[in-house]
């Protein structure tokens, strides 16, 4: 896995062209049909890749949690990813993927790693209606030919973590901010988010704040809505902020990522004054630097409803 140790800036620079790197891996055979599928996860979510190590299993811990492990003086849960997805390893759980996102660190146990591939987000398509699994957020075409069968299923790791430790996540959403945010009457917020669980949390928060909004599952869908509303504003002779209150976007999404969406908005003279807040499970200095580079107005790591609410208020007050 020498490729994994490349300079992080090299990977971060891919965002300038709507590209990213996907780690491809195997879980074994499906318990339903014996198929061996290829899965993927954004490399930006990975801290490191390790061979399987000894872990401790506390009394009462149940599948898919295997136990806890200490990696570089940090204790984290070990999650049996094949068990989560309904797969059985053909050899064993040989690899640990140490992931860091959504303010948490965890180790996913898998069977094997294939390689790392660079893709354009246009090669990734939403899977919500195409795949019968709550844990597949999109399908990546590994060849530029859209008709290829060379595919990888991209995991919705946010949903997986939520389902495994929902009581912990609920603590972040059961005391949702409420009240009325100072948005212009008649405007709507454009929200771009591909994860089901994240959309649900955002919808609850925005409803509590009484903010009208339109949900999109890809950056491309959000961009089309923004353009449509911009055309409406132009035909009515009003500025765009009479139609859109702000834009709230995830970073990694099928078809168009949040960096590209933000860059398109901020490079358009008629749209650039629209506040853009990035809400992402991807963290780290490289991502934060790119948030500044594309001129986003705010950045909040998932999932802290009060922090996100505060950021929305902050950016709206700047333009009011």
C-alpha cells in the first residue's frame, strides 16, 4: 500500500478538478448469493491501513462490534464490516482500515485491499434507487465508459456508524436548536447531501429552525436548482438572495462534489454573494485549506446541530 503514503497535498489538489481517490477492497462472499463484490471508501476518510492486530473484546459486546483496540495510544472500536454488509470472508479478517470522520475514529475489519484508484465524481452515481442496501450511497464506474461492468459500491459509512452507535449519535440531535433564523421571507436554502442519515438530521434541524429548504442528493442536482432559481430571479428582476437564503453542502457526493459546487457559485458574479456553508464528515487541515481556497463562508464537521446552527446564523448575519 505504498500509494497510500503519497503526499496528502497531492490528493487534496484533486478537488480542483472534481476528482478524488477511492480505496477498493473486498469483504468476502455475500451470504445471499455467494457473489464477491468490490467496495470503496474515499481515501480522505482513512488515517492508515494496517494488518489485523490483537484486540480486546469487553464482556457483553455483540456483533458487528468485535472489540476495542489501541492504535498509537488511541482506543477505538473494531467493526466487523463483512458482518454489517451480510458478507462472509473467504479467508479471514486480515486488514484494518483506520478511519477518521464525523468526529470519530474507528477500525473497520475487512478481508483484503485491492488498490487505490483516481476517479472523477462524474463517474460516481447515486445508488439509492438502484441498490437494495441502506449502506450503499453510490456506485462508482471504475472505467470512464458508463456501460462497463467494472463497478464498486461506495459505502455510506455515516449510516453504518449511526446504526451501530445510534444512542451516542442521538445525543447530538435530541437537543436540536429551535426558533426562527433571520432568513428573507420567500427564500429557500439549497441543501446538498448524499447520506440518508445526514439528510434526516439536517431536515430535522432546519425544520426546528423554521428554515424553508430543498434537499438534493448530489452536487449536480443542487447546481441545477441554483441555476433554475437564478433564472427565475433574473426574469423577475430581483437579486438571487430573494430566492436563495444560503447553500449547505457536503463535500463528497456523486456526480459533483461540494468543492466544485462551491467553486461554481463563488466564481459566478450573480451568485457569489450567496452564503455557502460546508458540512462534512471529512476533516483535517488539507480539507479546511481547500474550504478557504474555494471561498466557502463556513465549515462545520458532522454532526453537531448546535454548532451548525450557529454557523448558519453567523454567515447570514454577515450578508444581512
